């Protein structure tokens, strides 16, 4: 089992219809496996999304909604006996090993959950030479400036992009791939099956990739987000976690106001370069599986932990309940299975855990809340879910708010409720702060919230009834 997770990866890949993106290796993986075109994360935030996938439970069950400000073992503190996805494989005789970011390190113990991994979390090998500065930078001028600020005790932030003319493994993700190659060749020689989890950080900010991947693109030709305004009549104060705050923390990005067009193009160029950089690392792993003689006996699962706004709605970042943040790639290649190449039905990332279990012939633990996608992969079913459920909390306090969103094939319904999120046991109230409704058949870019439109009253009522049915643990609201 080769389990690949890519941080902040939206479906900006050739196999997802983005013909201008250079992603030949991931495209080939999709061609020999099953590509899920409508796959949705449970939270568009690193720690809660990964916790949900690796435990098989919804955020309302894990109670992990944010990236913690301080590292803490939320997994084992709250669920000491829970069996994670890699732990389940370990319990059935697999060598399990993580490289780089699999769980978010802020939510597991310092050993990155030793119950899950038989080979401990360990370092990856970088190219000889200067080590990257914090943030991954290798540009000498940037490293010198960061070092000077740190020596002065001043806050240090680097630029949002970098593209040095260096080897792939002089940056972190190339080092991770280089080490993963060694692990594949090592594990392939052992009698045990293996579950190798490889976490790539790019295209997470800062957008850093070797120069040769920047050279694949002509910046002037890159498309900008077609709609850079907030949705009309939407819950503007609730819908965005930081209003591009993550991006604005970088030294060359305006702290307030619009992102200038020239900088937009540079950022999109950087994101695209990072996608192609990671694509090359995936290609290296696929080549190694073949070299080791196990390509036809290895299940490959590649997913992005959530999407990312590249200027859509004027937002640069994740953590919204809109399409660009909640939809992310999912590709599963099971070489010994007869499978369709494309599934357009709605699926959830919760489904990854039971799917990999079924493909490996393992029983699914009773706590898992998703459904196996194998029937869809084998064309034995056309629909497993009528809806995908995602959620986010823009404020983590006693006066916080939680928003859930339902994505059906045509509509998105969002309901925001007052919530006390200041303790480990959140209290959700029946106080509805705002609701939103979007029709993707007529408004693909989420231009207008349709809640107040009388012609959509019946649809709104249907969506609210579906919401109440799918989220029965929430206090009832008189509608």
C-alpha cells in the first residue's frame, strides 16, 4: 500500500481537466486507476481533515475542528483505544511507516502516534549542501535576511514564492521522495506487506519549487480566478476563516487590500510550479514500484487533504465551506481489481479508510463512519452518497460559530450556528446565524446566495430537511 497525501492540493491537475497544468505522472496514475471527480474533505483545514481520514470519523466525532495552537496528543487523549487506518494495517501484519506530514503533528504525540507505525517516523535525506531555512527557503539572500531578523529577535517572514536552480531533493519534498524510494526498495525485499505513507507539503505556502518547474509555465498566460468577489448575500463575516491571513503573513504580500494582478500571477505560477514539482516526485515513486517489481501488487491511494482558493471569491487560502476549499483530488489505483477509470458520483474522504480495507481484504472497524468506494470502482453501484458533508468553524471560542455544508450533485446548502467551542466538548446551539444556498447548474462560481429568492423556496426547504436528517445530533430548529 502506497498512501500519498499532498497538502493544499486542489483538483488543479491535467486529469481533472486543467489542461494547462503539467502533471503527467499523476495523470498516468489516474489513467490506470480510478479518478473521483467529486470528492470532498470533511474540513478544509490540515489537522482536522487528516484526523478524519486516518480515524474514519467525522469532525463532530473526533472533535478536531482546528489546527491546534500548541501541539497536543488529541488523538490518544480522546480516543486511547481507537484503531487508526495505518494501525489497522499494522495489526494485520503490515510494515507501516510515515514519511513527512501524514497526521498533522499538532494533534498526535511527539512520536507521531507510535501505535500506528511499526517503523517510527524518521528524518528524510536531503541533498548534500546547505540546509533549508525555516519555511524551506534555499535562496541565500532570503536565508541571510531571516537569520539576521532572528538574531535581532524580530519576527521573521520570508517571501511567498521561491524558485532556486537546485536539485529536487535540495528542497524538503524532493528529500522525502528520495527517502521514500529507499524505503520502497527496502520493504519490497521483506516478507511482510507494507503500508508506506508519504506526505508532500507543497503546494502549501510558501510556493517553493526548483526553477525547472517554474520554467514549465509562461506567467502571462496563466488564468486568473474568474470571480474574485464575495458571493452576493452570503455570510461574509462567517464564510472566511482569515480572509487570506495565511498568505498575508509573507513578507512580500500586502497586509490589507486587494492582491495586485502581477502578484496574483506570480502566486498562481508558484502554485502550478509546486504541483508539477510534486508530480515529478509521484512519478519517481511510481518508477520505483516498477523497478522493485511490485507495481502490479501495490495499491496506490493519492489524495489532497483539502482544496485551496487561488483568488476565487477574492480569497487566497483554505478553510471555507465553498467548492474550492472542500473539493480535493482522490485517485485510487488497485492493479488487481477490475475498475472504472472515472467516478463522477459524490464521495467523501471518510470513504478512504473502508475502501483501502476492502481492497486489502481486511474487515472494517466498527467505528468507521464512511463507506467503501469499491462498488463504485467496480461499477457495481452508481451512487453511494446523495450528499457530502463538510464543516468549518471560523471562531474558536465561547461565542464561536460552526458551519456545515451539504454538497449534492446540484446544490450546496450551508448552515451557520452559534456554538461554544472553547472546551473539548463543543456545545452546538439551535441559534442559526445564517444560511446559504447555491445552484451549480446555473451558478458554477457561487456568485449568488439564493436563500432569499422565492423561486428557490421549495429547494431550500428540501435542503433543510436533508440537513436535519443527516445531522440528527444537532439541536432541532423550528424552520
